[in-house]
């Protein structure tokens, strides 16, 4: 049974959640630009993934160019393990199944991941710029109201 509640007022606050289309099928991810920890967490994510990239480069040197089939399979297993780790980090930051939406796999290539993260970084920069501009407008409106307020 639904209760009829009479409200005296209603607030509409911008929650700053931005929805981004990530593929031609219309799948989306969301970013909460209003979350103060977003930038720090994104930088941490990028650093973590760059470290995985370094591990992959070091492993490439270790395996070298001339290796037997068994070594080749170990190299592929290591690559898949690291890219699955990358996928988990991306999904934990952007939300469940982000890698499947964006890359159509849970083991994307590191170069594709970095390209995605740099594109997202550009969007976050754009969105936070919009937020700062909006905050300036709010500040101006508040200041104007204070000037026009009658003094009692």
C-alpha cells in the first residue's frame, strides 16, 4: 500500500553523474564527477595499470624471442593473468562488466586499455571544467542575492 506524502518543498541537486556511451551497441558506463575521490582513484588506477605494463615488458625480456612451445604457453598464461588483473581493476573502478562493454573481452591488450584510460581522463577533465564553471555561477548568484537582500 502506497502512502501519499505531502512534501513542503523539493530540492533538485545536480548529482554530476555522467553517462558515457562506450560502443556502437549503446552500452554505457557512468562517472560520478561529484565524487571528490574520483581523480585520485583514476590516477591510482592508471599507475597500477602502467605497473602491469612494466611487468609485461620485463616478462617479454625474460622470455626473449627464441623459446620453445612450452615457454610460449607460459608467456601467454602470464599475459592473460595480467590482463585479467587489469580487467578486474577497470571493472572495480567503472562498474561491473566495463571491459566486456568497452573491449568485448576480459583480457584486453594493455595498449587498448591505456588508450581508453587517456580518453576517459580527457572526458573527466572536460566534465570537471563544466562543474567548476557551474560552481562559479552558483557563487555569483549567491553573491548577487546577498547584495540585493534587504537589511533589516
